[in-house]
């Protein structure tokens, strides 16, 4: 990895203009989200464009990527333009709230690595703070917008700190979005769960598919399950 970009198998993601860099969270969500038979997808808060690019690699969908921060939106647009899928990704420099209010499109998949650490001490860098904390897009605004934009069989897939799982799921149900899949993630064996991947759709869940994932083995290498999930992306897998 260079200071300025991260090279994947089929595309590169430059992140020198973005407050938030390429992260494992983004890779997890981009690899885990359900992409089967989708025609339209939306990445809410795209940042570098990483997740939009991963969804493009995994599908034939037309993808809208929304980013409120102008430098990040520019970089996401540049990253998309350098990719093999430049004709299928459109980057919009806009707030998700405004985009939701004007969009006429119904999406088969909405993905978001939303702001988190709502009650944590905020970092000094204002752009990084806005990217990491619930300053510009609350969970309620994300869910409200997703509920209005999802197709009847559409999915909303997110990654959150593990401790946000119950609150987010309860809030989602208010907007008639119901959890169907949960993947609890820990950094290493023996560690507590730190992240959770969640998938919601408008149909009430008859049951929830639950799974767990460990990223690293004791020696620091990727676990077999994480390597299997991400092998189409990382150069060394």
C-alpha cells in the first residue's frame, strides 16, 4: 500500500484527498453485500468510492455514489473514471438527504458505511470528524432515505460498530426495514466482536441468518474465511 492509493486486483483507489482512507470496514461491506441480480445500486456516503467499485466488480448494476464532501466526491469520481466500470458508476456531490428527496430511482441494493462513534471524543480534523461521526447523516436519516429508495425486493446493507446493532435494528423496524442477515466480526480469535454487517429489506423476516467472521489468525495473517470473502480483491490472495 502506498500513502496515496491502495491497489486491488482490478482497480486502484486513491485516497489522498479523502478524510477517511481505505479501511477494512469498507472492504468487508463491499465483499459481503448481496449483489445477485441487481440492476441499480446506491452507495450512501461513498468516500473514496471503494464500495461502489467493489459492487461494480461483483455485478452488472448501474451505481449511484453519493458523497457530500467535495474533495472526496472528486476523488471518488476520479477513481471510478480510472476503473473498468467507469460507464456504470455516477458520483454525485450531494447530501444523502437531498439526493433522497429528488431521486426517482428505486434501488435493488443500498450500501452504506455510515458515520459512527456518535458519543466518542471527536478528532480535531473537522473533515475526518464529519466522516466518522454522526454529524452530517444520522442513522435515522439513512434509514428514512433507504426506505423511500429501496425497490420492493431491495436490500440495505451496512457495517456498524457491534454495539450499535440493536439500536440500529430497532430504528430500522420503525421504517419497515427488517434484518435478515447478521455477520458479527472480530479482529482476532479471542477478541470481542468489534463490527457487525447487517442486511435489511422491506419484508418482515421469517428468520435471521446469523454468522461470525474473524479477520486475522494468531500469526497476523488473514483467516481462511476472510481470505475467501475478499480473494477477488486483495492482490496477495
